[in-house]
C-alpha cells in the first residue's frame, strides 16, 4: 500500500488537505498539484498509480489534463468536481475517466472509490498479462505469435488489424471511442482521421465476420465507437 502513489489535483487548499489526510491515513503516498499544468507535469514525472482530479482548474482545465494524460498513460483517474450536470459526467467519461464524484463529498467514500478503482485496474492488468491467448467461440487470438484463427483456419491480418482486434477483444463489451482507438493504435502525434478507424474496422470485419454486414464480433455503438461482443 505504501508504494501506491496518488496525485491529488485541486485549486482549493482545504479540499487538497482533507483528501490528502484521508488517503495518507489509508497508507497511500500522496502528491499534490493546484493547477492543470502542474498536474500534467507531475503526472508525467512521477507516474502516479491514480489521479484524483478537479475539473475547474487554473491554467488548464481537468478535461484537457485528462486528455493529455490519456495520450501517454493508462493511469486511472477519478474526477472530483462541483459540476454535477449529467453532460459534465458524460464528457468526463468520454475523456477517459474511471469514476466521477461530485462536491460536497465524503472523504471516506472517496477512499473507498480509490480502493475500488485501483483493484479493478490491477485485475485488468493481470488479466492482460495472463491472457496471451484469447478464445471467443471459434475465434482464437494469440498475442505471442500475433496470429488469429477462426473455425480452426488462419486469418491473415496486418499489424494494425491485429492491434485493434487485441485491444477490443481483451476488453470485451467495453466501448472504445474513435479518439481512443486512434491514440492507442497509432502514435500520439498521428494526425487524427476517423476514416482510418472506419477503414480498419471494415477490413477486419471482412476477414473475421461470417456476415460483415451483420457483424457478430466487432459491433458499432452509434455515435460513440466500437466494442467487441464476446
């Protein structure tokens, strides 16, 4: 527990103090930042295990901090904000946050949520390390050999097609936005173009799906992105 690092980002010193006290009493190592630019700098240098992030920050708002962090790190993020509107929560989850709490809040509840998010993250990471081979029905994906089989027959896929398939299949039922796919499959400085994602999905469906017009594995979530349906 003592090695678990948490970065707390808020421009209200009283909130930073209250959250720090509670999480330190739980055995976490706590670092703090009071504006968006300082938060991004500390996240990059310190590589925390989790970030507690306010949205309304000086110099760079929480949404932008989250988007920039997500380009290079998978660090779980819990939003702690006075914004309680449903649209703000949706925007937060679309930016890649793992949980969202509104102010006023209970430090004890926040500590429980931190523990839950860290546990889910650890379980996902262990599953990814263990799952060198994934099987869904007659579809087998092997990360060690980077090969794909369907109905015991090899499927010839490109490097990008395999990366996309593995990303979706190792996170079954999780919806990935087109932005997330661009960031994870292409380099972070790649010029974003949704057409590349659409073409890659279409090519993969042509190779994998018994009926590409009615996909069985790679499903479209209209207005959001794509998911793998196990």
